[in-house]
C-alpha cells in the first residue's frame, strides 16, 4: 500500500542519512586530527583563553595542564570592551 511504501521510504532515507552523517563526521574529525598532529610536530598549538578574574585564570590553567599542556603562561593585555563583555559568562 501507499502507507507502507511511504514508511519504507522514510526508514530508508533515515538510514542513508544517518550513514552519510556519520561518514562525513568521521571524515572531518580525521582531517582535523591530522591538522592538529601536524601542528604539534612543528612546535605545538597556541591557545588563547579570555578570563575575567583570578578564579577563572586558575581554573583555565588547571584545565589546560590536566589536558597535557606543558607551557601554560599568563599574559595580560589591555583591550576595548565590547557588548559581549557585559554578558554573564558561565
């Protein structure tokens, strides 16, 4: 019947879509992983973290070191505040 054909088409489409999604997701994750490994081989990555107080600074350092960062340094810079700066940060 038409209803069975429609259900089969929806199920088939969902299955194909899911397979395509996971295939593309894995492809892009592998590409990103290769780029990160290549960057690590030539000296590592630079990660900038914007914090607003000492507690956030200490937390950011703990997280980075826990994840394997070996050269964690704090640099203070002056910058103009934007509308994003007045929003609460979780």
